């Protein structure tokens, strides 16, 4: 197995053990109220949100390009040899 795969398996096992140990309920203060919630739920939800936000922030950006037919039509109809100077034609030949 590759090192990355072993690291992912070990991290997942340690994280699962950590979640299973912290199952007791604690008081969490929200902005307007206080609620008794399991540590397992809070840590699990915020870890999942962290992974989702990390993936979203690190994914490759999609490049949006426009394809303008106007420029394509001009390039097909234009003979580029006619735009060259006599020195350039001599150099190419």
C-alpha cells in the first residue's frame, strides 16, 4: 500500500476512536440560547464541514473561456502570408 493510503486509514481509525470516547453530553452556548448536545455530534459535524470547506477551497478553479466565432471567421478568411513583410517572407523561405 502507498504511504498516503496508510496515513488515511490510521487517521480515520484514530478519529473514530476519538469520537467514540467523547459521547457525553455537554452544554453549548449558541447566540440566543443554550443547548445540551453530544460532543460526538458537534465534533463530527464540524469535522465534516471542515473537510467540505477544505475540498471546496482547494479544488482546481474552472477556467471559463469564450469562443467568439467572429474572430474564428476572420482567421479563416485571412491569408496570413499577405500580412508578412518582404523581409519576413525571405526569412521564412
